[in-house]
């Protein structure tokens, strides 16, 4: 049986209406999720401000666990993403051959405090060993300008003696992304997990296996 023109028109209108309703529901859900994220961020901001201003002791606690590498941002991100989705900006950085790879020759590697000192023939672009979140960027005694990235495996990797850094605090960076350059052809690398320092060569074997 051939449909009449009126029947076909009604069917097309109904189909169009269903699409519109579906899009509206999807938009409402996205707006609701965005509002929830913003509201949670505001609550966290004011709760932190109240906590810090309550006493000097609270301020020291906040500085210890927020402005150092002791807070597990990876765990926080995983929990937040599970319930609210990803809000941490992904740092899409240019990639190049990793300076830490075995292909890089003429590297002088020596023990340096809790990590290693790597000296190259010329200044090098510094690449990340693992994807992760920037949890610290600033000066550290004996290490110069340091960028600490908490990797997706939970390990904190210090990249020291960095010049021209091009990442910001709480950026998410992919493995092999350029985060800066060596200073005087030298960089320092320290790797720790759960308060235990990890041998540099052993960690390279882990991430390559």
C-alpha cells in the first residue's frame, strides 16, 4: 500500500521532532554536567580558602599536600573522572625523538643526589618519560628549575635544571612531549613512587617492557 503525501509528511515531521527532542535532552544533560563541575570547583575553592585562613597550621598542611609532590593527583583525577568526567586540560605538545632513548649517544650519566645527572654534547629538548600531570613547577635546592610530573603509573618524575619551560601547573602531558630545554647541556632526573626512589635505568626498563 502506497503512503499518501499527508502520511509521509507526518512521518517526516515526527522523525524530525524526535531528533529535536533527543538533541534537547542531550544538551540539557551536557549543561547539567558542566554546571555540576563548575559548582564543585567553586565549592572546592571556597572550602580551601576557609581551611587555609582558619589557622597557620592548616595553611602549612595545605602547602605540604597541595604544593609539593606528595598528593596523588593521578588518584584524584581517576576518581573525579569516574563521576564527573575529565576537567583537567590536556596539554597537546609537539613531540620529537626522546632525549632519554637509547638512540641518544654521547650522554654522560652520573649519580646525583637521589637521581642522575645527564650531560649532553649540546643543549637538548627535554621529553617526558611518561604521560601524566604537572604537579610542581619551580625552584628546588640542588636541582635548579624543576618540573615534576606525576605519571599515570603513580611515579613522580623530576626534570631538573630546565630552561624555557612550556608547561603549566596541572597541565596533562603525553609521553615524549617537550616540556623545556636543558640548562648548560645538563638535566637532572629523579624518580620516586610512594616515597621510595627508583633507579633511573631500572625505570627505563620498566616503561620499555
